[in-house]
C-alpha cells in the first residue's frame, strides 16, 4: 500500500498481516483526539481506501485510570462532542465510549478488532497507554499499527536520548527542514466521501452503548461515574473547537508580547495550549503552520547552519522564535526521553550528577517540612507558593514560571528528593489538565536536574541543583495582583 504517512511515524505492534475478510478498518483514538491534522487518522484512512472497506473510529474513556476525575473526564468528553459532529457529518462511523462503571469497557477493542482488517492507534509514549496497547496487540487477530502524530519530528528518528536542550535543539536544526514538507493533511476526512459507514452488530452496541455525550456534559452528568468528583472541572473548555479558538487568539493577538511578558504571572501572555496539545485536541502542526503563516515565513529564512541557539535560527520575530523553542525544542525533548526510556517517571532516570548531589544533601536539616495533604491544601508558610498551588487546584494550571518555583520549594520542604518527586507527580497529575504528559514530566524532573547542569555555590538540600526562592521571584516579577487573585478567600 502507498502510504501518505512518513514511514518513521508508523510502528507495527505485532507481526500480523491485514486480515482478509475484515469488515472495516478500526482507528482506536486514544491520544490524538481530533479529526484534523492527525497522522494516525490519515494512516487509518489510507488503509480504508486501499482495502475498500469502511472506517470505524473508537474514542474510549476509561473510569479506572489513575487520577480519573470530573476535570479530566469533562475535558475529554467536550472533545468527543466536537469529534462526533465532525465524523458524523462526513459519514464515518464514530463510537464515543465512556465507561459507565469500572471495567465495563473491557473487551470492546478486542470485539471490534475481531471484525477489523487493520487496527490503527496512536503512538503516545507515557502514562498507561503503551501498556494497554501492548496487551491488545498480543490478542487481536489483525495487524495493529501505532502512529506517531505527536510532534514535528518523528519520535523514533533517533535512538539517542538527549541530555540537554542545547544538543537536542542543534540536532533538530540539522534535520527539521526535511520534515516540514511532510505535514499531515489538514482535512484527512476529505478522502472519506466515497467510504460508506459501517454496520455494527446490535449485540455489540447493546453491550457497549455509545456515550450520550450531551447528557454527560449536562448538570451532574458525571455524578454516576466512579471517578474523583472532588476535582471539579477547571472552567477551561475542552475540544478541538475551543483549542483552535485559543490557538487563533494567541497567534493573532498575543504572540507579539510573548518574548517580553511570558514570565509575568499577571500578564495573560502565554499560549494556554498545553491542555489541548496533551489531549490531542489540537495538533502541533496546526500551531506551527498558524505561527509561520502569520510570520510570512519561508524555508529560505532559516539560519545558515545549526548552532543550537534558541534565537535567530528560524528567521522570524523574537517572540515567534521564543514560542517555537518552547513548542518544538522543549516539548519534543520530553517525547524524546519518554519514547526511549520506560523509567521516565522514576527517580533513577535523573542524571548521575543530579542524583549524587541530591543524595549527598538528602540528610540536610529542613527548616520546614510539609505533608502531601498540607501541600495539596496550600497550607505552607509561603504566600506565593500557596497562591500557585491554589491556581493549580482551581484552574488546572500554574503560570509557567511559577511552576518552576512550585517544584523547587517542594524539593526544599520534603524529607528526601524521592518524596519531593512523589508529591510533584501526584499534585501535577491529579490537578493539571496537561499532566501525565512527556512535557509535564520534563518540567517536574527539571526541578531535580534533568536537562540542567550543576550550579554553584553548593547549597544545603539543593547541593548543585539550581536554586530558586520566592523572595527572588517576587523581586523579579510582578506578583501583587497574582497573590490577591489566588488568595485563600
């Protein structure tokens, strides 16, 4: 079959062939939860057109994943509403399945795969998704392919884990130009016009009925699900439509201020796109194209050689250069590590120098020690830290700069660096809409030395780990209004 998707993005998960006599191609949508600019969906459509069978899209949502809550569920289900409208309008069979109780969805993927010619799914390198994919791949009777639609570069273009952003950036600058022409189709469903919908057995739809998305999004619609109802929705609308609106607003109205104001907590200068990128409601390719269209960019503007510099390489405005470095270098650096190391969320994955200095100072006296519960309730002596934690609990996010301070203080106020890591992962993944993501783990582990270098002078508790303080942060940044906004009242 002639594929419209670059081969580096396609990874077979078993050694089976397309199943003869299959009734449809199944796209099991688990990470790239969108109908546009999606290499995985594009690959599934390639198979559907080639085999001349219908396409079925299954977008599932379990109730028994760790940190399942009203916040995460509502954000995903709002995306299901958008996807249902997109797929139904194009005549594609779409199954939004939300487990009504824990374990109710067990067997659904296998039942669909038993009738499929090929199963295509999303290649996402962390959280529980790789484990569940591997389990399914061992049992299904057809070929299963995992497709990488995460970033501008295929995750497996290199088998090397980069220890520094500078080295990764320089490598990107050497090879990224070859990837830019291979962007996903903006509207892959345009090729589905000739593909009829699939007829699914009534018994299957009775056992695993598609979710009533409107009811789930209504008042108390999530109350009957066995998830954490204490973590309330964050007030940020989920879905591709909301994500694209956020993208357009940022690029057209805020990008000019990004370089100068992105670190100011009282300025609304950041993109706000990370939840949409994490849940796959928006593609990094869409964002890249929007930025470059605004900048009127052409490849001729690229720097003459790869320098590893975060500025003056793309040949666009200073704010656009700064944003692209976050969107591409720092975001895809996290995917690079998670794709090649299964211990990405373990203390042992830290650089040797970082673990050595942390262990050397693990027994240093701490002036303040707090429990997980005290951290969660923002019950520390530090007003700025408490404000950041309240923002996380209320809104599902922390301002980018304060997120770094938030982590540094947890390191300072726990008995051991391992305890600090456990607290950061628990609070971030429980409350942050962009938690459980390679980029999110990069931020957490940066606090402990990942992607950083040894700093001096050597300090108690931190050793050679980069130090931050609330007092210095308050002197550098404007935080008076931020403290008022996220006070305890």
